[in-house]
């Protein structure tokens, strides 16, 4: 890996401000999904390391919370500036361990950094209330106080942004964290920790535990009553396990779980906007985001033209190693991901879908998959009920607004939905009827530090980013003062 600052490439865990090896220096391999080559051997810590990270986080949190919000904000601001100053190295690390094209990785570093900046500002705007008391000789007020130490478990698909989106509101509020990054992408997390260290975030406030035994690390966090909140991005199945394991210690929970995003194109949509938006949503990160369009519903009158144009745009995509110039789609993260995509395509074809382009592994080999378009999709197919997490556009035909809203809502998930229409009344009507936490109208990309990110139903609990994100790390204390 060619870095301007090679010291950003850390391979030990970061606990209590120190770089920590595993017992007997146990390590696991991190591979580049584009080449299959091992790029680093990272410390393989176990559940005992989580306990020592919590031991460090508890006193560190108390001292950090005792500092003024302005002071915490200034330290965070230093971290933000270091992330920007080292953006190119962070992007190279990210692409090398995760596979997304370098242009997308640069975008993720910029996106990830905005959460540090935003929540550094929000730290200073946390306000309690003074209420109108119903009793003449009593006064009512509230304080907002940090929840304490939180556990965070982050995914491989956004190895930087999902960390900053969780850690920044937490530390802004005066909390400390113990974070486990995905085993596929620990290097980005450790580079972020190195920059946090350089910025002067005190020892114990951010702790990163790397390791392969995710179930043991996760359950240790959930079962320790000194951890007062869990925040997780990943599958609904794992989210349910973490919630169950946290029940014994009744923690606050934020869960960003699976999606099954409908993308609806009405006859009156501007077709250029709809194609650009569909490409942006569907093929972002090779289809490996929780908010990628999973079911593309297209109205009768525009269906054939839309399908033709989507095939042309998909065929024009450059697939390859994310470090190569102009690559727009990198590899799938691993074999398991590739197998699922193949299963969904085979199931759709078995049940009568028509293959318009792609449909299989790419000539590049490894885990590369062809940008794929399927037509004639139906609710009986696996892709209707489960997210594919790959570069496969499945087109469903519909006639009426009522029919498409019913199909879009016919899922246990409710994260993001997209609509393309030129009618303002339809836009409002359909947005209100969609049972989703986020609706993106006439654009395929909506994520930002300013907008609340989160889902309903089996897509999770809580909101990240925005003015609401910091509340997830605060408790409201009611104080009644007798005069
Ligand atoms: C995700 O896929 O979980 C995050 C996507 C985003 O932040 O836009």
C-alpha cells in the first residue's frame, strides 16, 4: 500500500490510548478483495480485551464528561482536520481493504468527516429545559447528561463513515466507547484511532478492539452493565441477537439494520433523472449498502424505455480493481456475498425473470460480478423479500399508485425508499404512504450529516446524524427544586 504517511497503517488494537497485541500475538489476515492478497495481519483480541477496554473507558468517560462541551468540541475539531489532512491515505487504506472504487472511498472520507465536524458543533447546543411548574413553591428543570460508556459494532461496507457517525455524537455528548470494527476492514478503524490519538482525544475515550470472534466480543459488550448503550449497523438477524443479549442490563439501543429499498419510477418522471438516480442508488459500493435500491418498480408507460436505458448505462460501467483509474464498480466483499447474489439471480431466472444484461461472475474472476439487469420480476422471487447486496437491478412492472405502494410496503423492512415523479402531489401522497424511515425523491443519493438516518420495522431503532443523532447518547434528568 502506497501511503504518504505509512504510520497510519496500524495493526494492533487501540485500548486506553495504547497499541495492544493479542495474547501470544494472535493475528488474523486482512485481504484485498480485488486481488485476494493479504495486506495486513491484525491483532486478534478476545472477550477479555473488551473487559479491559471497558475498565479503561469508565474513568476516561467521567473525566471527558467533566470537561466543557466547548473543550470537547475543540478536540473533535482537531480530529476532523486531521482526517481531512490525511484523506488520501485513508481513501487508499479503505479501497485496499474493502474494494470500493477510490473515487467512492474519497467520497466516504469526506462524508465520514462531516459527522465529526457536525457533532463537534452539536456538542455545544445540548440544552436542558426550564419548565412552567404546576406547583407554586417548586421549580422544574431538566439536565441532559451523557449515557456513559457505549459499545459500537460497525460494518465493512462503510469502514470510516459508520464509525464517525456513531463515535462522534457519542463523544460529543461526553460518552466514551468500545468499538469493534468489522473483521474485513479493521485498518480504516485503526487509522481513525491513530488520528484521534494525534488530535488529543484522551486515552480510554475511544477504544478499538479488533478480533475475529464477533459473537464473544459482542456478547461481552451487551452483558456488561457498565456499557449503557449499544449502537450497531449490520444485519437484522445480528441486531436481534444484540438486543436480546442487552435485555439483561436494559441498555439504550441504536440499530441500523437491513433494508429492502423500493425505487419507484412513475410514468411522469424525468427519465434522465430517473436513470441517473437509479444508477447512483443501485450501483453505489457495488450494490453493497443498506440503502441501495433492491426492488425497482417501473410504471407501464415508461417501462420499456427505462429498461433499455438502464441496460445501456449498466453495460457502460467500468468494473475492476478500485485503485485503477475510472473504475466505477469494485469487487464484492467476499465469497459469501457473491454466493448470495448468484442465488438471487438464479432464483429469479428459475421463476421466469428475463436476463437483459450481465447475470454472472465477471471475467476478472475473484469476487467481481457483472452489472446485471433483470426484467419481469415478481413478488414470488427471493429478491422481493431479501436484500441482494450486489449490482443487480430487478425490474418490476406496475400500473397504479395504490398497487406500487402496496408492493413497496409488503416487506418486514423499512429503511430507505426512492420515488421518481414530476408531480408534487404524487410525491407527497406516496412519500406519506411509504412505511420507511427515509424517502428520497428524484435523487438516488440522500445521505448527509444533516438528515436523520434510520429505519422503521425490522430495519432498526433510532436515528443517526442530524440534530437528533446526539439524543441517542443522552439521558434526560428531571430535577424538581423546592423553594
Ligand atoms: C449503510 O449502508 O448502512 C449506510 C449508507 C449511507 O450512509 O448512505
